[in-house]
């Protein structure tokens, strides 16, 4: 099975949360409500430096995905 790059998720235990799951490396879940990121990977010290450069771009992409999905629901 080929997973989409991003998935929209929710959970009734966190009704205010807006969760986006990034399914490709580096995998993470972001809560757009507070921009908290939970990484699903373990990183070496060397990887962490590269990751910091990529993090902002990934968060922007996750936010754009969410905006696109919501606009499709509203049509």
C-alpha cells in the first residue's frame, strides 16, 4: 500500500487538536492547534542539524495540506 504524504487525524480525547501525520521520512505528527511536533523517528546528532533546516518547510507543507483539505470539505 502506498500511503499519502500527509494524513488528517482527530481524536475525541483531544477535541481541540488538529493533527496532521507526515508518513514519509522524517515521520512526525503535528498538532496545528499549538504547533507541537512528535517525531516518530530517532535521530543522531548529525541528523538533528539537517532536520532543523527541514522542519520549517515540513510544517509549512503540513499546514498547506490542512488548508487544502478543509477547503475541499467546505465546497
